[in-house]
C-alpha cells in the first residue's frame, strides 16, 4: 500500500476496508485537509492526483480529454480530488460495471460538484463515506476507555480518568482536529483555521464557477460562528449580518436568496454539517421542532469565525460552552459512524430539549447532555431523567441510556439514578 510515513491510523480505516469488500469503488468525502488523501493512500496500491500541477496540470488535462486515461494502474487505485473533472465518476462507475471486481478504486472529494442530472448516482457500484477531522481519541487526547456501545449495552465499568484543566479543553477546541497541526505550537496552530476561512470565497468559486462577494461570505461565516450549536434560522442569520457585519456601510444588502446560496455552497464544501432534529416516530401530543442545529465541520472554524482566542474563551465560558458542545458533537458523530449510527438533537414546542441523541440502525437511541464543568452534572442529570419520563408518558418509548458528557471530571461512572457521567476525554469506540 501507499501508506505515508508517519501515518496516524484513523477510525474510518475499518469502514473504508469494509466498503471496499462490498463495492467496486469507495468515495471518501470531507472537508479539505481532514486527512482524506493520506487515509485513502493507506488503502491504495497506485494513485493519480488530479490537482497535481506537474506538466501544466497534465493529469487533469488527460482526464478532461478522456476520463478513462487516469483509471489505469494497480488496484486499488486512488483518484484524488475526482470532482475537479466530474466525468471521472461515470468513468469509474462504467469500469466497475465492466469488471465486477470489488475494491478497484478509492476516490477522494473535498466538494460535491454541481452536476445535477448528469452524474449517475453510483448505487451498487460506488460506496460513499463521510470523513471528518480527528476526534480526541484519534489525536491521543482521549483514553477511549468508554465505548459508545458500553452505554447502549449498560456495560460501563467505573474508571478513573486523568483530570483535564479548562486551558486544555479550550486548546482542543481552538486547535481542532486537523491532522497537520497536532504537533505545532498553539500559536502557529491557531493560524490555520483563520487562513482556512479566508480561502473559502476562492473554494466556492472553484466548486461551481460562481464568484461571490467576499465581504458577504465573511459576514455569513461570522454569523454562523455566533450561531454555533444553536437552532438559528436563515432569517436570524440575515438579521445578525445586518446588525454585526464588519464594514456594513460598504456592503450591499444580503438577501435571503444569497444566504441560501452561500449556505448550500458551504455544505457542498463540507465546511458546515448541521445537526438534524430527532423525531421520535411514535405519536406524541407535543410537537417536536424540526430546525437543525448549526455546526461548522470542526469547532476550530467556529472559534476562528468569531475571532475567539484562548484568553477570550477563558473569560467567556458561555461562548466556550457552545464551542465545547460542537467538539463533543463532532466526536459523537465520528464514534457513532463506526456503528452506522446517527447524531441528532431534540427540541420541542414546550422547550424540552437535549443536546444530542445518538440513534443506531436497530432503532435504539440514547440521550446526551453536554456540560463543561462537573458542577453542572447534577442539573443535567435531572433534566435527562425528566425528559425520559416525558418520552415514556407521551410516546411509550424509552431511551437506551442517559449520559452527561462533560469536560472536567476525573472519572467515568454510572450514578445511582442510572445516568452515566463520561468525560469527553474518556470516550471512544
């Protein structure tokens, strides 16, 4: 395999291997710089890089002339940034159809091309998998002694956990899970998310050929930073821009259609990944709200969008609470995906709410409240117990477990009332 020297194994590796035994090709999608290429090389015997500038972008030119020209090579073959030449998708699909072999190609993509009606879906031929930035377990900042399945199976054994200080939690948030900066000094690491956001207007234009207003893009990114981990509507984002955008007097009005277009492009670039609402499928007299929670794909981007420094967050724990929730939701998504699980949130018309709901394919689901400090655990546990009672009464359904996911605790354990308390630095798969 083409595994790079110094490669850190990722949790997604096992999922990719499984899909390669099922499909003729696998497409690994996710934000730029999250590690897609290195991980995909770990599963490949040959590679072609469509964005390689060598020979005046020779690889891209070959693919544009005839997409099949870049498919030849030892299998499994990595085709990096396939979306630059969207015809590659159908060429791969056709090749897979012709041979019927499994695990022939690994495609990587950092954006979804706007080619509606032209690309074949790839069903049965190309398996798709979402890759995110690194979880705390993957960066080495979580012991991983508590598995998501320990909670579902009620098999958690009480265990001590190295105590984490507030400064460390803040560092995990502002540094993020980008593989390439884990060993950098914090001051240098903080520069990366800022530069990442400044490049977004160019990335948007490259993704679909449309040029956007740089000031409006920046204003919406800041608004999304302030909306992190909240159910914020497009109208509310528009109002936020009108009130707080920098250089507002020199910027034309940001219309509702513009916000819709920009948000759609952010999603296609895997810059944002909203957290959908959980709908308990049994009947209830209480209406569940369907708005998603807003999230950047990595908490460091939210921090960079609002210009938050570690010192500022230490003095504004309310804002840090939302960013810490974003970090926990990111990790829950990564761990749950190992079991084909999904992560939702719940909020109903009576303001009953829970930060995260993890649902497995077999229909089991569990509730998480997310808190920074251990002193918040008692109130969070009582809220979870109250919500469980509500679900039982209203829908005759029950959560598989209740868990307070916290930042600062020196142990993972189960309380006498049945609520689990788990530090995020102890969670894994």
